[in-house]
């Protein structure tokens, strides 16, 4: 029995989507990132930040970005002062990604601003921004979905999948990610 697929990818069209820069600029960025970032030693963080700024990212002061972090479109990224971006973090920035100040995005986390409409037979592209509040920590190997806001001073536990907004000042974890307890900081 032959079952007809729900989608017809031959009709896929994202001609409406605006990357924010011309194709030559996008290709130049991808080339510079693929060559420059992996070759810079860990202490050359300032060079990585300068390159990102050159390509339109809004990077605060004393931001730490590891050499294996990846940015699809840096001109759609904002990172506040004193934030840290770990190894192998992916900023799939089809839409805006806003990281607050004093945030940590740990290794192998994936911030994803693009997806597809599963009800659309042409599998239409959908994008939505991600906002991460000041003082938040997204621990290792987390997935953050399009349209998510993570509140100030929240912790997202390792390997969590965040499909909805998380409140401020909470420890959240799981798949799907849920608030579990208040985050208490003290000496």
C-alpha cells in the first residue's frame, strides 16, 4: 500500500525570509567563522568578540566566547556584559537571540530560533526570538526552542529541552523543562 506523504517539499518556499544581510556577506561570515574561530586559542577571546562585532553582533564588555561556538547570523545576536559562551554552543540565529549580562550558556547547548509548521503541507519556515535574562545559566547540552524567554537568574539543568518560557529565579530541568525549585544564592 502506497501512503502519500503529508508534506510536499518540492513546494517549500522561504523566499519571504530576510537573513538581514546580502548573500555575499553571509558567505563571507561563514568562511571567516569556519577559519578564524577554530584557530584562535582560548585566551584570544577578545579577537573572537571583535570579529563578531565586526559582523554586527552586539557584544558587551568582558564577554567570554569559546573558539568552537557557532553563530549562524551574528547580526541577530546580542550578548550582555560579563557573559560566557561555552564550547560547541550553537546560536541558530534565524531570528534575534538576546542574552543578558552575567549569563552562562554552557557547552553543547543549542539556541534554535527556527522551525517548521508541521500542519503546513509545504513545511513552511517559522522563526521566533529567544531571550535569556540577566544572571541565567543554561547548563550543558540544553536545547532552547524558538520563542522562549528564560527569566532572570534562572538555571536550566543539563540536557534539558526548553519549549516554553521559564520564570525568573527558578531552577528548571527536564524534557520538557519545568521549574522545580527557587534558586537561592548566598554565602
